[in-house]
C-alpha cells in the first residue's frame, strides 16, 4: 500500500470518531475563533516527520471538505488524527486524556 492509500483506509475507518480524535481533550473556538484543542501540544509532537503522498484530486477534495466540516487545523491534523485512531485506537485516546 502507498502512503495515500493508508491515509484513506485510516480516514474511512475512523470517520465516525474523527471529531474526538482531532481534539481528544476537548475543543474551544471554531466559530469566531480558530478551533484549538484545550490541552497544549505534547513534546511527542517534536518527533513528527513529513511524508509525501499522492492522491487523486477528488480524494484531496474529500479531505479538504472533512477539514472544513470537522474544523481540523489542516490536512495534516486530520490525517494524523485518523492514523493515530486507526493504529493506536483506544490506547492513544486514554494516553491523551491523562
């Protein structure tokens, strides 16, 4: 599987849970102000690495619409949340809440 295919699988598998995966500690803003999580970023975010991926234009359109609909900060925020939920499931949500 390519990176793009893995992203699609993860987004589809976690679609119903994406709002809570995007902001596991809760969210403020999203109306007049940019949405943001209540908790500060963890030091784990320092280990993030950019990856390249290819998708069809229609796939990018779907991701962009999800970013708008779910008030994600970016495509990367949405994809990271989906991958975290897909690969770590409830374990990651439990750790994020601590």
